[in-house]
C-alpha cells in the first residue's frame, strides 16, 4: 500500500508551498503531488506538523572518524587539529571504530540523510556503508607530501560501488600525484579548499603550516601556482564535477575563478560546525550568495563536530531564506553527485525519501534551536 503524506509546508521546485499532498508507493517512488485548498477533509492522508522535504544529501563527511567524537579539544586551530588527529588515532580498536561508524550511519538515516559524499583513508568501515540504507559515494583520499603512488587507493576504489579517489587538498600533495588523483575517472571529486589562512600563506612560504613543513623537512613543489584556487583551476578538468569543501577564506576572485573554470560551476560544501569547532572561522555565506555560487551542506566528521546533524549545520549559516537553505541541503547536493535524476527533490518519478522538519518557526519560516529532522519514508 502506498502512502499520502502532507505537512504545513512542502519544499517543491525550490519553494515552500502549503497544502501539498505527496503520494509515494511501496518502492518509495513519488506517484503524485497534489495541491488542495484544504487538508482537513482529505481521507487517508498522514499529516505531520512541520516542513516536508526530500531526503538530504550530506556533501562532506568522514564516517570512519566517528570513533573520535569528543577526543579532540575545540578551538585548537587548523595546525593544532591536524596534529591532534595523528596523536589520538591509534588509541581505538578496530571494533570501536566499526561500532561508532555503524551507530552514526543509523543516526544520519533516521535524521533524513539519503546520500553522503564520504571521505575515506582506508576501507575499514566500507562494510557498514555497503549495508546501509544511505547511498554512500566514497572517495578514497590521497594525502601526504611523501605520497608517490595511488595504486593502493585505486585498488580500494575498484572493490566497491560508487567509489573512486580524490586529492585531499591543495597543501598536502605534491604536484604530479595531485594531478593524477584529479583525473582518476569521471565521478565527483572533493577537495578541502581555503579552510584556513595557513593554507593561503603556505603559497608565500609563510604561516604556521609552512613553518611545520620546514621543521619536518618537507618541501612543496606546487607553490608556483600562487594560490590554492589557481592550483585547482589549472589541475582539474573543466568538465569534472568538483566539490570544494569549507572555503572559509575564499575571496570573490577565488569564487569567480573556479566558477568560470568549471562547466556548470563548482559546488561549495559548507560545514560550519566543523569550522566553529576548529578555528571559529565562518564560511563566506553572503559572498557566495552574492556571486550566485552553488552551495551544498556537509557535516564533516565527529573529530571536529558535536554531531552529524545537517539541521545543526544549516542553523549555523545565518538568516538565509529557508527554502534556499533547504535546497542547498537537498537538490544542490544531488546535483553535485550527479544523482539529481532520482533524488534531491520532491518530484513525480523520483525516489528522494521524505523527511519532516519539526520545531521550525512556521510563521517566519526559520529554523530554531528546537528544529530537528525525522525520516518519514
């Protein structure tokens, strides 16, 4: 038997509309979308107080790091956080790592996440992802200035569905290996970009990241690009679906450069909870909006966040029209992954999942501290 579902509002074609009834069949496919003058007298309709949206797309996550929740101090700064991860990673057993990933995979599903662009450094929790109801797109991340081969990354990616490899960032790989990771195949890639001032200053051979590299005896062969954004534009093919993660220090020139380089634009995955946790820096939301950039939402990992809540991250992005914010968390993420033909919006023929947002201010259409998301379909 199918279901007919309604709420105070529904996100339809980028707008919050009233008196919408969405019918889904037993396969979770949307059969019909009906707007009526009144829901009061419609038989067989489930009414849920709140806002009905499609399943959300978490555009940046590290599920495998879920075991690190509460292990790293907040406010340690970019370089401090990077060092802390290396110091605490060895303190947990394989069982603890898998159990934590399984728990938080379940939480994300219950809270309405339909698909995840997930970053991995090994395949330890791939079993969790393959058994999950969430659709994971896994990027095996190339990382380390001393890395000279991608063979192990390629072998891992070949073993799993929806998997490929990606460069970690513009500061952590030498030039040839970065370029090789960028051309691995035609799937979406994800690059940590302009997360901190340290990354920008590195290209001028100054700042704490440059000092750390010098102490370790590491040399960079890529500084001649002049800036992180320029390195991406000159290394990644213009037709490659590319997600730039964080972008806290992005300028108008950076955003315009990348938007003009990539056909159809680039997607910026904002993870404000992670930025708050590590450096107290906020992403340039209004600048991105003013330049018409495509924005998605991610949660990052529990090494740098209190939870994997998409709603919590949206709430931290400021006073943005709710329909726009919800589109960032749904359709924009689906487009970045190339899966918008089947999820990311409430549309007939698609199977996006259905989620109710409860606790929003329905008079002003804003999220509140009480807002939360719950899966219906």
